[in-house]
């Protein structure tokens, strides 16, 4: 019932296409974006909620990366 | 570099926590009562204020806005200060926010049982309370942005992005969906009518779930799960993708299928693809949460906090997989209007929101009171009783939803409905409802374990009202990191970040909202459909007041099983004068879109007095007060005026003699009732309600009679 009336709106078919294009561009940009991020920055952000003292340890990094966590587990 | 000393405000967190736990108990208790009312209809003890239709919205509002809302604020006020390394911007504003929000809850707790409601789901509160919500919500936003702006940490952690998106989107949703014309202090009419009102309401309803029950909780997950596991989040990259994809897709992918389903095939497929695509960011978030526990899974065994969080994140994953599945037309045809929806939302509510809340509470209280959790064992018991509660709740609801739906659709080999009496399908699922309320009881009992455990914990420690902290001030040029600058630039600018979030959300919003506003001019009016008479209009407001829409839909879908049972399927043009729409979302009782003239007046009179007089075994509550309460006709002129403002074609000056017509129609119905041996009085509520019920769908029936 709804769709019948919606389909009468002029140019309605272009809506999903616009959406798909906008989303695809945004998503692709975001992927490029996150992979160009600095690793040190990522490590700092990952550690932000944990109780680390960034001032004594400028990098502020408790766990450098996932492999370090793995090492810690193996210890 | 000079280190600054300051303190975190724990007092406001404590207040929100106490409010959250208190309202969780109240909200769940009301939930339990309405669950039992579905098989013991007289549990309202004959009191109108605690009848199912009135307190069902009380339950949903209490658990969503009072319990979950207060947990969101407690969690945000705790984590925001710490990731921004600063105290909340303004303590007075924090207190204003807290007391304002509790005042809104109090207003809801009083007005909903009194039947003061707009009837739009999760937006039932009337216009004065809507205004209060807007003011208090803005005070929360001001405080949050103030805090972010005066932060000492340069970068804004991902949790805070989710908080910002929550604030921005809820503001938009609340404003758009609450546009209404007041008719006195406690009554208003939605400016939207019929199909348009339905579209706006479900754009709101779907996204309220997304941006009140999901995004703030994801923010909380990104802070509290790493804290509880003492591990950084699994992938910060994934969290960035998760955030942008989720806020972009959520706002319109969910209801997308509702809009475009009769477009050409390629467009339909595209719509389905978008709905299914939402699984990706949702599951990205779920996996990011679960993988944060890498190397810590052994700790899940003996750490009740992690147990709560793991079940919460898993429930999130299940509910966000189920959601897109329910948006497929073929699945929706079975699930819609049944208990399946109830099961789906409770996996999200009890599993995701409830369990994550409990994990956060068990984590925060010992920290804020500087002690250890009083009893791990008790917390473990709470975990198990809640988990079992969810199982005992959800499984019977899936079962009853599918069973009832299949019974509705079952034809005999001769081609007639196998269960033509709706009541038969209701009675079939009552055992499932009994088990469901047992599951709810288990979950409810768990709350007392939590309260006892947390109170004992607090007693063992000493509340740290202001927690001392120190950090270097934020210096603009201290950023030595070079690459990936755009996002870092952006997240150093919270206001621009919020604006970009708004734009992203609005792209999705526009895709749905533009057709919504265009549709008004695209609905052909049906000549036979006339505005409601004054008596019918008053009756409709009684229907709204009593919450009939909680259990009765007014929308016959174009399935043979429905047209056989109820009559001609519903047309958009039939609803053009419906401010607000009353399609409903659940058929606990039969659809009423075509109930007009199906039964004599006397049937409705006796049925409302005691439904079991007419339908033995019915689970509908009795409405004896409708027989004795006098209809307030002083509001009629104001209602007619408001409706005319909204475009309903009442003649000029009609408000001046509308009550004469009202009396005339009431006398006719009363006369008919008296002729049938009912000592009815013409000025009672029930007469108006009968007039409205007899009108439902009658226009189309007249039309068909003329054509024949």
C-alpha cells in the first residue's frame, strides 16, 4: 500500500542510487583513511582509556600492539 | 611541562546510578505485571490506572528512558571526564540535567497511567513533557561539549564520538516526531496524518532504538570493556569504520524495505542490500568487542563483570543479525504483529542493554568507593539467573510468535480459514506467555542480588566524591605525529565533528524524510472517506487514552489470510484524517480496521463491560469505568478547531454546533441500546467509544455497497 504511493513520486528511483553512491564513496574514503593512520597514534588512542601516564611516557603506550599482548600471554 | 591538578566528579555519576537501578526495578516490575495481565486479565483489580493499555507504555518508557537513560548518563559522566582528562564543564548543569531528567520520569509515571498519551510508541509523552525533554537534553549536550572543549587530552577517544552522534541524532528525531498541535494542557494532535504519521513515527521508532539503545551503549562498550579486561580495544581502525558506517547506515537502512518494496526489481534488491549491509558495521563492532578479550578469555571464567559483558556483546550480535532478517518481506510477513517482535526487542533490551549495564555497575561501584566487589559469588549468581531469565523469556516468545502467525495464515483444504476465531489462536499461546513471565521474574529477581551486592560493596568502602587526578594541559602544537592527519584534525574539533556526524545522519534521514513529505500530495483521497463526527472524534481519543492500540492494529495487510479474516485490505486514502495514526504494532487481539458495523452496539457495550460475556476465554481487560464516566464535551470545539488547522475539512463555524451533532448521535446509539434492554446513558464515555468503533472501516463498506 505504502510502496504503491511512494513509487508515484517523481524521480523516486534516484534516491537509492544517490544513497548507494554517497555511501560507497564515504566507505571507501574511510577505509583509505584508517589505513593511512599513524601507528603510534593508533597505539596511543587504543591505550587512552587504560590507566597510563602519558606525561611520564610521552608515547603513553601500555601495549604497543597486538603481538605484544600475545607475548605477554605466552609469558 | 607543568602538570595540572584537578578532580573528577563522582557525585553526579553516583546519582545517575542510583536513579538507574531504582527505575530498573520499577520498570521491570511493571513489565512483569503486564506480562501476567496477558493471562490474568483481572489483575488490574478493576482499576483503570493499572490496566494493560495504560501501563504498557509506562513499562517501555521506564526501561528505555529511566533505566537505560540513567545508565547512559552515569556511564558518559564517568568515562567522558576520564578520557578528556578534565572535570565536567559545569557541576550545576550536571545537577540540572540530573534533576530535570528525573522530573520528566516522574511526569511520565503520573501522566501515562492517567491516560495522557499521544499513543505514538516510545514518544507517548504529551507536549509539555516533550518540551521538558528538549530543554534537559540540550543541557546535557551543552555540558558534554563544554567538557570536550576544555579537555586536557588532545584526541577524542572513539567512545566520545558515539556519545556525540547520540546527542545530535536524538535531538533531530525528538524534534521532528514531536511536532504536534496542543488542544489544552494534556492533549495534542500530531501534525502528520495517517500514512505520513506512520512513516515519521517509525523513522523515529527505529532510530530511537539505534541512537538511544545502541550508539551510546557502543560508546560505553568501547570504554568499559577495555577497562574491565585491562586490554586496549582490539582494533582502533575497525572502531573508526564501525562508527562512520553505523551512523550512516542505521538512520535509514532499517525502514528502507518499507519504502521501496514495489519499485522495479533492481531497486528492491538495492533496498534489501542496504538493510543487510547494516550487519557489517554491527558485527564489526561486536567482533571488536569480543576480540578485545584476546588473551583474557581465561579471566571470563572467574570474572563476573566480563561474563556480563560477553553475553551483552553476543546478544548485540544476535539482535543485529535478526533485525535485518526481519526487514526481509517474506520474514516480516510472518513476524509482524506477533510475539516474535517482542522476543527480538527483549534479546536486545535484556541481553545487550541490561547485561552491559550490570557489568558497568559492578565495575564502577568498587572503583568509586575505593574497594573490592563485596561478593563475586553473588554477582555470578546474578549473571546466571539473568541469563536463564533471558532464555526463558525469548524462547517461548519466538515459539508463540511463529505458532500464532502460522495459525492466522492456515487454510483448510477447502480454502477457508482453519482458525476463523481469533481467540482460538490467543488461547493456544497462553502457556508460552506463562513461561515468558517466569523468565521475566528470574531477570527481575536478579536485580535484588545486584542491589544487595552493590550496597554491601559501598558499605565496605568510602565514597570518593571528588577523585583526584593530574594531567598536563592541552597544548596546541604538541602533536608530533605526522600521518593520518585528516581524521586527527577532525577529532580535535568536536563541534565540527558533531556537524559532520549530523550531515552523515541527515543524508540518511533525508532519503527517508523527503519521500515522507512528498507522499502527502500523492495519496488520492477516497470520496467516501469523511472526517470523524464530533462524537467519533471524542471516542477516538478515548481509544487513545485507554491504549487500545497496544493490542489492536488498524491495518489489514494485502494477504488472503487477512482479507478473509478482516475484509478489504487497508488503503492509504482511508487514513487521511487520522491524527495520529493508530496502525499499532502488535495484534494481541484482532485487527479493528474493519470492525465498524460488524457487531451491533449492544455487543460492544457488553463486550467492553466484560469481554468474557461475549467471548468466553478472552484475555481483554474489563472496562466498567467507561459505563459510568461522563464524557467531557467541553473540549469538542477546541478539538474541531485543531483538526481544521491540520487540514481536516470541517465546515466554517462547525465548532459552535459540533456538540449538538454529538448529542444527536449519542442519543441515537443510546436509544438503540435501550431498545435492546441496556439501561445506557447517552453522556457516558462508552457511547463515544462505540460510535468510533462502529465507524472504523465503515466508509469503505458504504463505498462498496454503492458500487454493487
